[in-house]
C-alpha cells in the first residue's frame, strides 16, 4: 500500500511540475453585478469566528490535524491549486470535465469566468475588509504549502473569506450548469479546490466555507443579469462543440482521483 501511495504521489508531483505556474491574481475585468449586489453578501455570510468561540476552536483543531498531510499526494495537489488565474482554474477542473480547456480553445468560457469571478472576488473582498480575521498560521505554528514569499504576501490579506474557495466554487457552479452531465464530478472538484487551502494551512475551514457561501450567493444574483445569461449561452454552445470534438484521454487524472479519494479532515 505504501508503494502505491508513493507512486501516486510521484505521478501527481510530476503532473504538478508540468502544469504549475506562479500564483496570479484574477484578471481585472468588469463583472456582471453592481457594488451594492456584491456588498450584500455581508447579510448572507455569517460573521467570522471570534477568538475562543466554537468555530474558532474547530478551525484551529483542523489546522493542527492537517499539518500531518505535508508531503502527501493531497499536499502536492493543494500546491497545484494555489492559483487564482483563469488558466489555473480551468486546469483544476480538467479531469472533472474530461476536457483540457484554455483561453485559446474556449474564449467564450474564459470571458464568462473572468467576469463572473470578478463579482465573486469583489464579494469576498468585502468580507475580508469587514472582519480582518487572521489566518491560521498567524495564530499557531505549523508548516504551510506555499513559499515563504507567498506566505508573506498572504499575511497582508485577511483570512475570512477565502478568495480561492470563492472563485473555485463560482467556477464549479458555472461549469456544472454548463455541463450538467458531469455536475457531480465538477462540484466535488470545486469543493476540493477550496479544501486545498485548508490542506495548505493558509485558510481556516470557516473562511473556506464563507467563500463557498459568498460564491453561491453571487451566482444566484448573476442569473438576473442579461449579459451573464448571454455569455453563459455562448459558453454552453462552445463547450458542447468542444466535448463532441475532443476524444483524447487526459493524463494525470488517476493520480488526482487517488489524492482526492479521502476527505482531508
């Protein structure tokens, strides 16, 4: 069993090295919603935990427990999920979709995700500014899966809510609606993308859950936007055509599935 885990981790590591790129901020484009709409998440998402309350204690317990994942295949996958670029988000969902998507072969989808994630990112930022909650590694000692330079950058950005979780879930909700045949696989990968921040030790569990909730609220609001619906329809046609034309088997998906086969906490 140990040999299987070792091989799976090695395969996953090689896949990450092949695909990985420096973490990048999301592309700055105009979203579909008004600032009043994105700011309304403060009425939907619960407040950040306070020191010593039950949620705070659960956050810190999970942070301590998940430090044991360092060096595992799940840790390696979490490192590859350390991206906010549209290219990185598309890469994260490739196995769930059974399709490699890029801005070149899916320009309509790329445009949709950039604008939609601009809204989700704005909503998350409202929560970050409001609560100024500390990240777990700022409260307790423990290794994280990002470089020291990235860690220093994260220290300047509040924990609650997680933008990675928010953008990953927004992307997952859109992709699941576009390709309902694989909705379960896509949403499971969207959840795992957010959980990667917990595995990495750079976000508390409550912050990841807040990111998911903010993204779900934003996605429901976007349905009222004529521009969103127009872009959504264009992306659906584009994806449908790509799925018909693409038959090749993707590499690295078995090792990813093995890494995600158990819940990390």
